[in-house]
């Protein structure tokens, strides 16, 4: 196999694995893929980086040009390819050259996990679902805390309080909930996630990664999912907060999905934002809510259909986006001391916060329209 064709061959092998009606020998084909990856790893790393830094549309068109026109799930196949290329690149970058056998097995096992997760997510989307969740028990959620984040349930007539105390602009502070992969409560759609969503730079991030090895993403837009809640906030300065649907990804430029309300402030520039973000992995729609967020109670609603997302505030429809979410999502409610600088690729800029920042939720529910 010529080194110039390594990326092409890897992509074609993966497409064959997920689209073949004759179920090719997974183990053998993935082994061939891994061998292709390590033949000339420096060249392959360069080629993968070139693909990743190209614009989104170019990356998507390259992959889709290799998929038969009538193949289902074109968009999630693009996501899968992005994930695999990302893990191959990282494995090659950080591998020990004296342990090439371990590297082969590691990459091979990760690819098998990703492909299995892809198939499970597609099965879940095609299966009818009906559920009604009202103020679920605490074990429905994964409670993530960075530095000093706090979570309180069912106190002071509130279902949930997410809080960070006063925060330093040099240390990330965060309190958030999202769907727990180990919950005993329904619904569940547990998909393996072998690639960490955040860089593992300390013991806390390692624990978050271990918890997230099997991510619960139980809400598919194609099921007709609705989120409703009464929420108020405290301290609008110095960070971000939000609530809505989300699915992070190891390669956000291709696979990340977002349908949420977000408020944030950059204290250094005094820039205030109260927005709706809708991101389907290819394009992002950012809508500036004309009324700034205050510290009073408001009702919020997000209604997801297979090709339309509708946003409501205080029972008024304020924004709609025609889009398609391929793959299920999780629910997400967070407050932190970060500002997402979209002018610089969405980089997180840490903020000082002189007093506690809190999200209060009086009650919430998530349900399917046919339940």
C-alpha cells in the first residue's frame, strides 16, 4: 500500500465496514486499517491534520464523495470517520515506538468500539420511543464538578441548584449535570466513547473521562423530544451558563451537536451575550435573544423534530432552525467561569467571578410528543 493512499484506504475500509450488507470480516479489515496507519506514521499524521484543518464543507464533501448516493446515514458516517481519524492521529502522536504491538491492539479496539457505538445509535434512532421525565432522581444525572462546583437537589422549593463560588480567572470552575451512563432510570442509549472530550490534565479530568466511557445520550430529535423548565440565574458576570441538548465529540468540527440557550459574559471586554445556539456538526446558527437575561424566573422550552428545532421563552416562540440532528443527544445544564470566544474558534477564556454564580431550576421535564 503506497503511503500516499493511506488516508484514502483507511476511509474506504471504514465506509465498507459500516455500509456493507455482507458484513465483512471486521477484525481483519480493521487490522489492515491499523497496519496502513503505522506504515508511515509521520506522513499519515500530516495528511490527517491537513484534513482536519480544512473547512467543514470540504471535509464533509471528501467523505461523502466516497459513499454511495443511496447509502443511509451519510452525516453520521462522516462523524464516525472524523472520530476514527482523530483517535488514529492521537495514538500515533503519543505512542511509544518500542511498543508497536500494544499500539496496534489499542487502535483496533478503539475502532471496534466506535463502530459498535455508531450502529447502536442508528438502531436507537430508528426505534420508536415514548417517555415522560419529570424532575428525575439524582442518579439520572452525572454531576460534574471542576474545582469547586456544587449541586443541590430538592431544597428551598427548587429541583436543582448548580453553583460555583467566586472563581479565579486562572482556574476552571464548573458545575453541570448531564445524562449519567450508569443510571438505572429510563430512557437509556449508552454509547461507548473511547476518546476523552476534554484533555486529561489532572486527576479530576481523568475521573470525568472514566465516568464518561459509556455515554448516555438518550434523546433523539427524530423521536420528537421536548424540554421544558422554569429557571432563574444569579450573577450574570464572568462566565457562561446554559441549558438544553448537547452531544460533545472528539472532533467537534464534524460531530458536535448543540440545541441550547446560553448566557455568557467576557469581563475583559464587557461583552454580554444571551443567545440560542443550534449546531448540527456542519453549520452553527447563533441567534441573539433581543431581551438580555435577568435574574428573574423564566420558562424555557426546546422542541426538537427530525428537521426543525423550536425555542420558546415565557411561552413565546422566539426562534426556529431548520436542521437535521443525526444521532441522539444528552441534556445539559451548566454554570462556569468560561467565556466561549467564537471569534477565536470557540476557545474558552477563563473569567474572574467575585461572587457565586448559580442556576436555579424550579422544575423540569423532558418528554416525547407522542407520550
